[in-house]
């Protein structure tokens, strides 16, 4: 199952890269939403191999996920792999400079089931794919707007 979104941001690529790799900020934001986040590595900064354990509720059940920063390509983006139960996946975040002050953000999220239970879960998600895709795109658009606002200081 795949989700993707694309947004153009009125900010330089280095600034946007700094925002997408602000893992401390993402950790704090997740914790404010009731998600348990624990960084498991001792790496400093943005390096491949960084990993997190994440606990959250989904469809009334407690779930856990392991996230690993697989690839860092400064300033062009990052790849993050994850496993949760029987679902494996990856998130590819790509940045493309459109001009010195404008950047295109492209995000792809792929999920693959590895167990029968995971296959059933993803099948049920496919039934609501249009609604989930819209929510995904809205979240990415909100993030892009926040990055623009923080860059311009408005």
C-alpha cells in the first residue's frame, strides 16, 4: 500500500532539510499527542542508523513500531524504514530545489504486510484509502505551511 504527497515550499532547500531532520521536534510533537517515543541509539545528529521505538494506540489497540533512519542524503532527503507488528515499510522524503528560495517536498510511504493479520489490517485500510490519502495530504500540506511560516517569520 502506498501513499504519496507533493508540496512546494517557499523556503531554500537547506532550511527545509533542517526542518525534516529536526527529529527532536518531531519527538516532542508526538509526545504531545500521547505517543511514546524513545530514541534507542547514541548517534549525534542526523546519521544513518539512528533508531526509535514508538508506542501508540491504533484502532483501540496498543501498538509499537521500530523506526530506523536508513539513508541520509544532505540536502536532498532521507529514507526511514519501519516495522510494526507484521507490517514493514519505508518513508522516502525527497527535496528538489525549484529555485534558490523554493523547494519541492515529495513524500512516499510504502507498507507491506508480512503476516496474515497484517494483510487483513492493510486490506481494511485499502477500503478507506481515499479518506486516508486525503488526511495524509492534508498533514503534509500543514507541515509545508508551518515550514514556510517559520521561514518567513509571519
